[in-house]
C-alpha cells in the first residue's frame, strides 16, 4: 500500500477526534488568537492534543511525504489551515463529507438543551430511525429519540443489549450526556493506550483502532452546533472523510496533484462499488434433515465469513484500508474506491477469479455479482442535480443486469469446467444431494464440502475467537476450518499462540476486548476486530432432537422474518425525512445516513435477536438462530416457543426503531416434523412470510399493509396476533386440566358453524347476507354452548365471559371478528396439550 495513501486515510479518520476530547473537558482550550492563526478552529487544535494523549508522539510526527512536517499529526490537526497539498486533501475530504451529511437543524432538534457555552458537551445523537418516513406516514409528528453515549459492552455484551436502544429525551437529560462524555473519553483512552509507554500503534494497529472507535463513537454526533442537525455519528463522518481522502490522493497522484485539481468536484474521482453474493438461500437451506443443526449453522456462518473475506480482499488489493468499506452485511458489501484505470482493471480480474474459485468450491451454488457507478464531488454535495439514491438505484440495476452474464467470462476461458462432464460415483451426498465425484473420499458418506461446513458449525458452538490470515502458518498447530481465495480462517475456543505473524486479524466473537492481542510484545502486526456472529452457543442437536424438546406435540418450528418495504425506506423514507424546515428533499440521501441505517438494522438482527434468545431461560436451549444479519433472520426451535419469540422480536424491533410506523416486520412460521427436509421447511416458512406480506388489515383509522405474521396458515396483523396470543395463554391455563378439555370441542364446533355460514355468504345477495348475519348459527351456538359449560364450572365464569367477548368482538380494533381467528386459537391449544 502507498505509504501516503495510508497516512492520509489515518489522518482523515483522526481529523475530528478533538471534538470528543473537548466535549469531555480532556484538553486545555489554548490561546484563542494563536489557535485561530495556526488551526482556524479550536477542535482542530484539540485534535492535536487528543492524538498526543492516544498515540506515541514519534509515530504521529513521522515524516511521510516529501513536504516538510508532512505527518499524520499535521494532516489531521491542520486540515482547516492547510500548508501543503496533503493537509489540503484532508480538508477537501472533510468538506465533501460534511457537505454531504450536514443539515440545518430545526426547533425539535435544537430544543433538547438551552444552548450556551457547554452545549457541545450536552448534545446526544438523534436516531435517524425516528425521522425516516414512508409516504403513508409522512404526516406523523416528529418525536426525536436519542442514543445514550455508550461503551463497547452496551453493543456486544448480551446482558446489556438494551443500552443500544434509543430513548426519548426525558429519559436522557443533558447532565447525563455531559457525564457520559467524560466517562467515554477516559475509557476510550484506556482502550487505546492503557499505559504511558504501552499502547496501540496508529499504523500497525489501525484496524484495531478503527474497530474500537466504532464501538465508542457510533453513538455520538459529528456536530453539536445549534444550527446543525446532530443525526450523523462522528464515526460515520470520520470513516467517510478517510475514504474520500484516500480516493482523492489515489486519483490525482499520477495525474495532477495540485490545489486546483484536488478542489475540482466535477471530475468523476470515485467509484461506488457493490458486491452481492447470490444463491444464499439455496446454499443455506438445500440440505436434508440428516444434516442436523451444526451443518445448517456452518453453511450460514460460511456466508458471513465469505462476505467479510470478499469485502476486505477487494479493498486490500486496491491498496486501501478498512475505512473504504462503507457497509458489509447480509451477503452484500459496498465500497468507495478511486476511479482509476488500474482499479477498474483490478475489479474485473478479482471478480472473475473469485467466481471461478466459488464455482470450483461450491459447484456454482454461489456467485458474486458485482457492479460500480462513477461519482464526482458534486454528486456527494448535491450540486450535480443527481442524488445519491439515484446513483444507488443505477448501481442496483447494473447488478441485476450482471445476472444475465453470469459465468460468461468463465465460459469463454474454461468452457469444459462449466459445461464438461465430470466422473461421478453412482451415489449422492445424503445431506446436500450433490453427486459425489470419484476423487471424493468414499469412506464417508457426506461430500467434502458438507464435511467441512459441518466441522465449521460444530466448532462455532464453543468458539471465542476467529482468526483471519493469508498465511496458514500464522496460528501454529491448528488447522484452518475454512479457506478461500488465499484467506484462511480458524475458529478457536481459547487464546491462540502467536509467533510474529504479519497481517493476522483476530476477531473476538461478540466480545469487545479486542486490543488484548495487539498489545502483546510479540504481536506487533496482529490486529483485533469484532464479529457479530449471531448465536454461537453450543446447540449440538439433530432437528428431531430439537423437536422433542417441544411442549405438547413434538414438532419443529421454523421462522423467517424480514423488514417490510426496505427499498422504500432507503428511497422515499429518506426523501420524506421528517424536518420542520426542509420538506420532501434529497439532502438526506447521504452515505452516512444510508450506511448508518444499514449498520443499525444489521446490529439489531446480528446482535439484539441472538441476545434476546440467550437471555431467556425458556428459549436458550430450545430455540436457536440459524441466520440473522442484514435485515432478515431464520431461526428454528421447539414449535411452542417460536410464536412467543417472533412476537418479542417484533416488539423489540418497534422499540429499536423508535415506535416509528414506517418500520415494520413481517414473518411466517410453519410447524414440521424433525425429520422433514429442512430445505422444504425453509421454503414453506418463506411462503408463509410471503402471505404475511400480502396481508391488508383494516382499522378504524386506516388500512395497514404487511406488518403481519402468518401462523397456522393464517396471516394476522401483529396486533391481532398479540391478542390471539393473550387469549391462548388464558385458554391454555383452562384446558391443561383434562376435565376442561371438552371446552376445545365446543370452540371447534362454533368455528365450524362460522365457516359454514361464511361459505354460504358467497352465494347470497347483500339483503340476504344482512338477514343471515342476524341469525347466524355460530352466534347462538356460542352463547348456548359456552353458557352450559360455564354453569358446570362457575369458577371459570370470568374466563368464559372473556372468550365470548373475544369471539364476538373486533380483534385489536381491526375489522376482523374474533370468531374468524377461533380456529387458530383452538388449534394452537390443541397442539400444545397433545402428548406426541
């Protein structure tokens, strides 16, 4: 990597660290006149003071370029008063990033605090999730929710996941914010430099510093000025500045490295690049029940690993750092790259090589489609007449078009590999059903791929660390569990031995203590990072064994859920971004808001959902996350626990998204036998989810589309399902006693009578329907049948009356009457009290 590119990237990332130090009162203000003359702004001077607290001063002042005093310290601190072209590049990157993200404040945002000299230390970050609006909810009032200034434990510690949820203003006062800033800086400083002569190196350990900064700075605003909206995090602004600085220099270094050229924003200096792994669903689920949970988990985790490997592989080969990865999750990654011929050629070669390797490894089940779109500085500051969302959409269309040319390059270079006939055994893998090649190990019945992925899933149950390296000797005496494209992955349940490796990255699985290994004397080139691996707890059971853990009938519950209208949220949701002064505008389509939204959704599914399950003693040994990341999830478990899990996930998601009606989840659950093919169960759950997404619910105050859950083949709005769930708990408490079980027969008779009447209505005129409704059989049958039962059990009269009200009344304020869901209710209880 070009040493100036590296230094500019690091300086761009550090350029605003002084803001946090000054908000925490951790630096002296200095003489105003001198500060203005040397740095222009106080926070730039404070950046210099802050960096000296964090890193070795000799390394900060290390001469980088040909210019005198060209160092990371000067490029970071003097960007507002540049003296050379490198400091000017950081300023230009900062200006573009700020111009793209920064928005005029409004009264709702500014009223959090009365202002004054201490305002900067009292302002928390507004959640962008509280202001996004779909068109149907654009008239909803502004209610700003704000993030608490947290620590790494609040992000990764499963017992404290609730701390990452935004809260209402009255729950997080200005004085609390001020106190948290002081604590945050002290903890951050200890993480970077625990002792005066012992700390992370800003060059060798930049990846570790980057990850620590994400954990501490994701929840603090980039700006606290009263005239600015504090809804973009300092971490996202710092990352964008670093990425832009690297791209500007790489674009100009072989052309014209002058002030005029650097400031020219009409030139297409940038590439927005996307890689998208296709075939994920088929790859994960296309196995039989013989594969058991550990293979399913191994396949899911392999996709997560693969996306991580690919994103970092692209930026590494392009001579860039992790800051140029805008977003990577859910099998998709976006990168910001310099628009040079060299980079374009590399992207083509890398993409072709990766897909050839994938074809060899997975027989064409997985494919990475790639595309890029050119950008200029005016595109990123809304001066070109083109919005980032339009550019994003163009990129998406290119990705779709690339599907038409799938394996075209491979066919032209290796025709026989794609269309040739291989020698196969007269047998297939009993798990994935792929034909076994003769060269396969015939002593075992599974194919080599399934054996490797099964081992991966098995080790994941006890793993605490994951190591990445391009050298398979970096972790001695341990064999990698996964290798792809020259990258090797180890899963480790204990601290690994390290012998002076170069470029080794040790991921802590859901653990924030990532500076442990880099701070060791023999680990100069080792970096620490974080991996949100979802559910990593040991769950070594077959599907049949999981089904036997169910209460009532011994069956497996399969659940699939994802966010509704995600494309619209990124499109019209940001166009209708709620603001008192700016209406229906494109200025909120910014990299920071798009990547923040993506990351926070991923954080919910990858971090919050597994933590919810692990913390619940009734769920943690009976329900497990198979896949959770990006904006969707797939989990399975004992069938009786899964409906409750689904309802709690929805409730937490509403809280996480600030009770904003623009954010909703839909899901579908099916109940199958433990030996039923898992790929078919996943397909059925997907169909159930699709039915939920087609659900239209009429309420008195309007119509709600989607935001539903399909259970027992019946799609219900979540409010309807919540009421049915409450009735289920009451009814179950009654019919668990054998003498009360005739009540279920009576309820089924009532529901059957209702179905007969409903079917007859299709053949009647409106006048006949109105007459029939007044005398429908189910109504008098309900009164008669339940009244008789109530007389026999006077102690249950209140519960019986409640059932009657539910059956005859509207469910959760919707236009559906309870009788229509009585079949779900009675069937649910019936399954729960069965013995087998």
